[in-house]
C-alpha cells in the first residue's frame, strides 16, 4: 500500500518549496514586473481582477473546491468582453514569462553541470561521450569507433501550424530571455541591477502591448524565414560545437593537434517550401525560392566563419612556411581573381595561409552573389581548397591552427553544403493519380488541369534546385498515403513526362509514407512490389542499396487510437527491418513524429531506445515541427543537449544489450500487446465511429475557431467542413483536444485496454521490462497531467450528447487509475518531481484561461448575441494562445 498524499493545498506549498531558489526568484521578479506594467498601462482594477481570478482558480484546483470553481466562472461571466480580453492577455503574458524563466533555468543548470566536470570526467549517462564509452565496453574500441563514424542524425523541419505565437511576440520573449540571463550574471557581481530592471520593465511592457494575434496568415516563405532564423542563431554554430565536444573527448590530450576522429553526422532536412500535400500555397515557384533563401543563409554562415578564420591565421612564412600545394593554389587563385589576390597579398604580405583563405572567403561571397567568374561550382571545390590550407599547416607543424577554427569551417561545409538543408517534396498519392489520368486523357501537351501542370512543374523545380546546388539539395519525394507500389511508380512516370523522357530526369528517391493502420499492415507487401520497378532498381545500384521508408504517427493515431497506433508502428518497423535485411538493403526509417503526445511526441532519445532491434542501425531521421523547433533548437545550450541525447541514443540503440532487451520484451509481451491492441482499438472506434461524432467534436472543442487562427500557411482541413474524421488533419485534431483540456488523442482507449488485461502484476512487469510500453505509459501520464476532468466536463457539455461526454470522462478516469496503479503512484507525475511540480504549479493558471475560453465558446455555440460574435471569437482566439503557452505542447 502507498501512503496517502497530503491535501492539495499542502502539496502546492511543497511544490513551491521544491522549486529551485534561482528559478523561484526569476518567476517572482517577472511576475511582479508584469503586475507593475498592468497597473501602469490599465490600472489597479485590472490587476485586482486578475488576482481575484487567480486565487479562485488556485483554490478550486488545489482544494478541489467546487464552490471556488463556480465563483471563478461567475467572475468570468461578469467581466465585460473588453475586461475578459485584458485578463486573458495578462495570464498569457504570465505564461510567456514563466516559460522564459523555466527555459533559462534549464540553461543555467546545464551550464553549471558542464562547469563542474573535470577535463577527463565522463559526461552524464545520456551524453554522447558516455554512449561511446558504453559502446566500447560492449563492442570493442574499433567497432564502436566505426559506428561513431557511420552515425546519421537527420532532423527535418516542418512548418505545421502549432506555433501559435506571432513572431513579434516571440521576438519580445527572446529579448526578455536575454535580460533574464544578463540579470543572472549581474547578480553575481558587476554593474548595478537597476539598469536590468528598467530594461526588463520596458520589454515586458512591449510584450503586454504587442497584439498577440496575427492579422494575416504567414506565407510559406515567411515560414521558411522563421526556421532560417533558428539556423542563424543556433544551428550553424551548435552542430560544429557538438562535433568538437565529442572529438575533444575522443582524442583527450591530443585534441586539436591531430586529425579529428569525428565525421560530421548531422544533415538537416526541410519540408518548408516542399510539402504541398494539402497546401495549395506551395508551388514550384515557392520551392525554387525556398531553396534560394536557404542557400543564402548557408553561404552567409560559411562566409562569416571563413572570414573570421582567415583573420586569425596570422602565421608568418618564417615560422609557418607554405607547402608546395598551397603555393600552387595561390597561383591558381591569382589566375582566377587577380585583383582579389593582389588585395589579399597587400593585407597579408608574409602570411601565406591567411591570404589564400581570404581569397577563399571572397569566392564564397561570390558564390552567394552568383558571380559565375569567381563562384565555387560545388561545396566539394570549396572543401578541396580548405583541405589544401589544412595540409599545409600540418606540414609546417601548425597543427593547432590546422585543426582549430579551420576544422570548424570544414565541418560546416560538410554539414550544410551550399544548400543548408535538403528540401524534401511531399505530395498525396491521389494527386498523382489524378494528374496521370488527366495526361492520359489530354496528352502531356494538351489542355491540362492547373493542378496537373503544377505537379509537372514541381519535378522541373526539383531539377532546377539540383542543377544549382547538387543532388543532395533536393532528391527525396515523399508520397503521402502510399497504398501500392504504383503510387511510387507514379512519381517516376510523372518526372519522365515533365522532362519528355528518362534521360534528363533529375535524381529522385520516391519515399513511401505509410500512415493509416491498413497501410502499415501492408507496408512490406508494397515495398516488395516496389523492388520490381526498374527506376527503384537503378537507384539501388547507384546509392549502395539505400532505401528510406517514412512512418506516419499522426494519422495512424487518429485512425485506430494512440495505443493501437503505437503497437502497429512498432510491428511495422520490425517487419520492414526484416524485409530490408533479407534484401541486403541499408534501411533508414523516417519517423513523422509531432510535438504533441497524440502525434508521437515525447522525449526523442527515449523513443529511439525503445525501437525494434536493427531498425535504427546508427541512423535516425524524424520531423521536428511547430513549437518543437523553437523548444529544442531555439537556444544553443538546449539545442546542443538535445542533439547529443538523440545521437547518443542512436548509437546505443545498436548495442547488444539494448537489442537483446527490446527483442526479449517483444517476445515476452506479445500476448499482452495483442490484448492491448484489440481492446483499445475497439474502445476508440466505439467513440469516433459513433453517429454524429465529428460534428459533436467540432461543437465541444474550439476546432472551427482554431481553423481561423492565422498560424500557418496550410489549411486546417482537407474539405470545407468536418463531416468525417478523414476530412480533418491530425494537427487540429490534437490541438483542439488539447485546448479543451482533454488531450483525448494522447490516451483514449488505454484505460479500457489495461482494464481488459486485468493482471496488474503482468502490467507492472511490462512497465519495468518493455521499453515501448514504458515510454507509452510515461507519455500518457504526461498527457493526463495536463487534463482536468471538471474543466473537460464543461467543454463536453457544449455538445448536448451526454452519452459521448460520459464515455470520454469515464475513459479518462479509468486511464488515470490504471496508469497510477501500474506506476505505483498516488498522483500523475509524482515520481517525476521536477516536471510534476512545474505542471502542478501552472495548472490553475491554465484553468483560469480555460474558463475565459469556455465563456467565449458558449456564447458562440448558443448564438444568443450574434452582434457580439466577432468579439467572442476574438476572446476565444486570445485564450488559444494562452492555453498553448500554458500546456506547452499543442499540435
């Protein structure tokens, strides 16, 4: 038996007490400053209303006080719409500030942890050096180091509309975050903190006064620029820094004096500007423009690093004489760019390495300007020149210069090329079928439908990008809803039609995307048939028998529920891995994971370690989208930590101990998996296939209103209305349940499945021994932590379907009880102290925003005051931003 928990109000006090002092101070200061801004800009009466609602929400949540919740509802109902908007914005600003403080505290802890390590200390268990050491123990040094050389990490950035904040709001938050960091440094000594106070107040005032809602949807190129900002601010420097950290550890005292032991293992991908599945705004012209924008940023980063490196190579010819190879390169440079060479010689008359690298820098700039006389044709040409400089330095004994900043530049060239990220195209299989039918009827030169012309232009755009930046810039073509090998053959057919024959067609790898349960079940049969396609056979011969297969987490979960989808994806991976082994194919599984738990979200490194044996094999590729991009890659310290954790897990997934554990668990719990699959899927289908469910879902959540938010270039649904779940994209499906504090997409069906098994000892054994089940239970626990039954019941009551509402609430309660029993816990997240206390402390504030959202939603659903519909809709959309900030994962 477990000990009873103290009352909720006591637990809240304990949770506050457990918050680290530096974080508590940051939140306190930011909260006080926000209160001061509210008083100055609106008045004490607004702050009084905010405080009254906050106190009632805390009492209602912590003490489960029904009277307090009703009083809070009454208070919200009594607000004018103008005051309701102001209160909603105040709570939203608070969440932005609290999130900023929590993120900075993560950075603070990581920095302190790093600073405490001695030069030869092993880093934390989930770090890359620790993973290499464990691989050495299990595989031997030679095999382990070979696997390090073969590692591949491929994050693919997508622009799915889950980042609900305006860029102006994000920029204000970034400036506040910088000031929080500056304040932390100043608090340890130095200048007066008064200046920091003044600037923080000014920035919080700006955040408060900045309109939180976009007026127009961002264009596709806006989305491209947003992600490119992340590259500029973090990734261009972070990835070489991660390589350097591992190299320093591997080489020890020889670091910086020997050739690096690390081969660059990261390659970026992007769908932004290439993903046209259901997005008519992505055209061939946009694809070309997106590639050019990315190249501009890549070349600027290379130019900046090259110029800085050249300026530091002030090694004289007397101490560091040039090699014959370097002298020959200098002569070639003089022939290519006489004026540039003369200027470099004047700037660095006795510094041969510096002057050569100065000309290299100017040629990179010419590549960006598209100056054909001076530009490098390919990244390989640039790398060859840099290697000449490096070899010359080594020959002269200047190894620290050879393997210092110059090596960093080489790593950047090898990681980003001139294209920065591979632009991947995605299109729906039905679009290809319709295009082929149109061409069959009218001929390729006939009167074709506009969409058919656009399909053909897409292949021409791929060719243009490849000619400009090379094959690696754009060759993957992902086919959504691949349901037969003919859906892959259609890609090659259309490419040949676009170019008038096979000879001029660019290099294309058609990648199947298996999304629904039926498609996952049929995946191996489809892949087997695809091997008969001559185009596939040619690619296998040319690329070393490499094949990529994409797995869709979102639609499979919407199709059969989160439990069955998890099990189906695991089973499909095992079958596909075995198929690849039988055909001597080097397989890369591409995981289409979303940020939210209902879309395959959760800690990526733990997910990697739960994959079937052989399915990772040193290569991990996944989508990174929406708010996840900024959460994982927005800060350099956090980005480096995330990349290390995922790459470490990718290496460890292939170790004998991990593979044996996962294989044994799969065999041991095969019967349990079948029970869970059958029971959860039955329960899920009973709900989503009930008569009128799609329309009821649209009534009880802000689905329609979420579709109005200008937060992404992609439409929220495939048709004009939601007559079935097939019409609805997975992102608003998850987003809307999250807004209603139900999170149904992350857990529904699990409670019934666990109850059907009935054997608690067996389930606890599975939780302890079966990583896939452990990860699923932990993710569901997180999802449940962000639900609230009493708030959820109020949303569900909007639909006038008590039968469906009862099913949802009953399953929520059953799932919560079952998860707590399996984990032997008294409350969700009670074993995960840091995370649990954060969720516990912020939940009442989310409740306050939910009550404001419910007021708006009720008014819109009843239609009692049509003249106020626009104001109610605006209030609702404001609360969407706030709830998204409060729960911290949306779609």
